[in-house]
C-alpha cells in the first residue's frame, strides 16, 4: 500500500497491523497522528471507471484498437448512482454506515483517495471488552441484557440497510462509557441477498446457511450468531470450541450440560442458536409483522434481563419446645406467594417470628398477639396487597419505604401488647416478647427487629448477622467494655433492653440487603443461637445442608436438641435458588 515519505497516509494516518483482506479490500488497525486516536483504515485500489462513449469514439477513429472476438471486452465498474457501490468496496461500506445510522456502529472519520488507492477511516471504539464487562460483579442481568438489546438493535439497523453480520462475537464488541455497546470493526458485514460464491470466513459463530445455502440467507442468519454469542457469555465464559457442538452447526443441548438452566434462557437459545433457519425467531404470531425475528428477540432479551436475577424461594419453618421447657412460647407466621403476569414471575414472603417472655402462658400470649397485630397491620398496606391475593404495586422495591412500614408494624404490635398487659382479662402484667418482621422477595431481604432473636443473611458464602441484639451485654460489647468471648458466658446476657410490650413505645432496628442466587436467610429465636455459633451456622448452610431449606432447618433444630435445648427454639430458613 503506497505511503508518503513520512510513512503515513495523507500525512496523518499511520498504518498498523493488517487484520483482514477480502477481495482486494484491506483493513488495518492504525493511528491518527493528529488526535492520537486509534482508527481502522479500510483501503482498496481506486476502481477504474471506463468511459464507454470515449471508447466507442476511439474505435471509429482507429479500428486497430477494437478488440477481437477472443479478447476480453472491458466492462465499466458498477458504481451506484448514490455512491453506494458494489460489495466489497469502500463506497459500499461508507454508504452502509451512513444509511444504518446507529450508535453501536463505528463512525466514518475520513474518506479520500491517494496514490490510486481509496481510503475509509473509521473510529476504533474504546471501552471495556464485552467479555470483561460481562463478568464484572456490579453488572447484573438487567444491565447485561440491556447491552444485548442494544447490540441486537445495531444488527437491526444493518438489516434495514440490506446487510448482515456474518458472525457477531463477544471479541468484536466493547462497552463504552454510558453503557453503549460498540462494534469495533465491520470486517464481517455481508450484503443481502448474498452475491454468488461469497467469501465466507466460516467461524463457529457463522450461521450454517451462509456456508451451505447462501441463497437462503437473510436477517435470521444473525439470530444464529447472536444466540452463539449469548451462549458463550452466559454459560461457557470462553469462545465457542468444536467440543461445544454435537455435530457441525448443531450445538450440544444446553440442558445436557446445565440441567437447571433458566427456562427463559433455554427458550432463547433454542430460538436462535439452532441449525434450522425456520426454527428460529419469529414465532407464528410475529412472522407477518417482523420476518427477521429481531423484534421478538429484543423483547425476549428484556424478559430475561428482568427475570435472571430473580431468585426462587425455598422456605422451611420448624420449632421445638426443647429438652427443658414444658411449653413452647415461640410463635411464627410465614406468608408466601407467587404470581405471574405474562412473562413476569414474582415471588415474595413475609416472615414473622416472636419469642415470648414474662411468665407461664403470658409469654405465649404476648408472642401470639404480637404476630396477629403485625400481620393485620402489614396486610393493610398497599405494597403488601399481593400477600392477600390482590394486585400489588408494579414498581421497584424502595428499601427505605419498606423498612419504615416494618418499623411501624413493630411499634403498632408493641402498643397493642403493652395495652393488653395492663388491661384486666386481656393479658398478664409484664408479658412481652421479642419480634422479627422480615420481608423477602426475588431480590431483597428487609428486616425489622426488637429484642434478641436474630436475622442472618448468608451472602456470597459468608454469614452476616443483619440484626443487632438489643441486650445489655451486647451494648457493653459495642462500648468496648466486654469482649465477645466474655459476653458468651455473661450471667446477664439474656437481659433485654427492648421488648414488645415492655414499654409504651419501642425503637425497632431495621436492616436491608440484596438477595442473590445461592444466598440464605435465617430467622430464629435465641433458643437456636444459644447452642449454635455463627461459624457453625455458616458451615451448615453453605456445606452440610446446602441442598434444601427443609434439610437445613431440621438439622439445625436436631443439633439444638442434642445439645440440651435449654429454651424453645424456632427457625425459618429461606434458600435463594
């Protein structure tokens, strides 16, 4: 390729590595010396445009220059009137980018001819590679699948300009600032319909019809490579390899390798990454409105983005009187609901637990009354309407708002129990209880708390105690006057600073966390934690009884009883799967 004396094209653009050559069109990585910006330099010999009128006139003047029957007749280059050109060519690619007009595509920076060579200078988009961005922990499914929707929209823009991408792959995409995916190079863009005998690279991301029956290729060919891209990102975490296929163009069925794959993802893969062109999107109803299938793809990606971070709740609840007490003064309530509206599935639970105190039967009465009052109060709130069988609000969870309502529910229960304890015939003076009020849904755990029962959250394999014991001894630990080891055997460790019904008003603690697949939530009375330490709890949930909530709950209570169970013990275990 001809360069100027200083080794630059147009005394500005420095050519770097040759990345691709297709039928005379070459692509180099390069550098704009003026701006310091990386660029893609596309070049091709300047086409010879033959003036047929001048050729005919010359033939009249001098018949000797006329070709014989065995000579090849020169044919003019078929340049489009609008500058579109034929594929592959500089004019064709420039026209494609300007026609598509999409932020996912690189911009044209310059276009010129020099030394009988045409040049097209394209930006080389900057950003984090899609491979790396996909695995960043802070990028949840909502963020990742929004990127995929934008990539699909970029391919749609190519379709509207009569082109497809032979094999869209993660390594040709970066995530720029603001979350916009950018395609770094258009080397694999093809026109549709395809010309005869097109030069196909035939990678593992290439749709089979592009190789076997090019005349049948259309926008649905991009569905195949798009499905391969998603499969690579979501489950393989590496580029496709031949071992990922059952036979040529037929990927291994994903359920053979991942039996518990999300059903929505299985549908997405089976409607894109499949050999049969007619099995891909669109489905029957969408065929008439969008034969490419990309509108349905983009809609399905939105469903996946909303659903993939939603966990399912496996819940078990158990209680034991223990080995010393005669009666059980603990109480619990679990309200668990599942709703689905079209493609959106919602799951949620309200867990209420109370540990009674204050003498024979009075503690049991206080615990039962506290739970009844909390339940009545909470189910009157519009945001918990779904727990009563009504339609709940269709809006994201506002953690602060939920914490306020749980706090108010505990304060309401305290007022009712306190009043009853001083009303003849309704209760017993001095009765009271601890109380935990916990809301769990597909993404959140929010807790309200009074006393020394506890709420734990196992997050990323680590046990976190969400609640703070409202006891005298724990306060001394917080002030540095006792060590945690000294607190374990302190004679006043069960002396509460706050309890439901103890005073006219209480100040509940509230806590919130994000729930992820593999997490656990544990709500329990102190009858459990008096015998099982935090380290043992973590080991039990993450290793020994990690298969189900029921298994974990039974094992924990059995362990309490084996160790003497000096108090009632109650537990609710939630496993996020």
